[in-house]
């Protein structure tokens, strides 16, 4: 009876590992949520044909600085969001791994591949 339960648990662990491995190996099987990320709304500087005039050049450079600042804010914001998603996924992975180590006593009770 205990052997049958152990074999069932081993089979469940093996299937779980195979499902995770298949999902990692085939990312197309997992569909990311459809998220619409708006493009940056930064004002693109306009370089006029007579940019050799000092005043026009100074104005262009001020617009360029504002554009760079706007784009940098957009980039930092989206990098922070992706870092938060990555951290959440890593935490979930660690939670799963800890569960397996604590509750299933892997690999001691369930070595992989199993002995025949």
C-alpha cells in the first residue's frame, strides 16, 4: 500500500516536472496576457533646415534635451514594470521549489530518473 502511494506520488512529481519542462522548452504553449503598452508620447524635436542659426540651434537642442528626458522616463518606467513581473515570476518559482523540497522530500524520496 505504501509502495503504491509512493509510486503515485513519484508519478505525480514526474508529470509535474515534465509539464514545467515542456512549458519552459515550448514558450509558445504559454500565452502571455494581451497587454497593450502605449508608445511614448514624447515630442520629437524638429530640426529645421537652417539649423546653423544660433537661436534655431539652441531651440532644437532644448527640444532634444526634453525629448531625451521624456524617453528616459518612459524607458525607466517600463524597465521597472518588467523587473517587477520578473521578480514575481522568480518568487513563484522559488515558492514551488520550496514546496517540492519541503513536502515531497525531493530528491531523496523521488530521485530522477526513477530506479527501475
